[in-house]
């Protein structure tokens, strides 16, 4: 699944605003808005976003 689509699903499911998500994930409140406009995140950003969206997977990865 596309990362932006995963983020959008997470936002819808949790009710978190796009700016709050970006701030929490990578200290960038414009992250989601910029991705909607075509921004392509770097690998480190993808890791941090994925850790928020899929916390159980991250715990398994680092154990």
C-alpha cells in the first residue's frame, strides 16, 4: 500500500489531524499536506512514519 494512503487511513481511523501527525512523526506539521502535493519522503522519514502507523511491527523489528 502507498505510504500516503496508509497515513490517510490512519488519520481517518484515529481522528488525528494531518498537522498533528506530521509534527509527531517527524516534527514537520506540513508533512502530510506536502505529501498530498507530491512530496516524496526520504527513507528515514518513511521509517518514522511507519513506526507510528504500525507500532507492533516496529517492536518486532527491534526485538
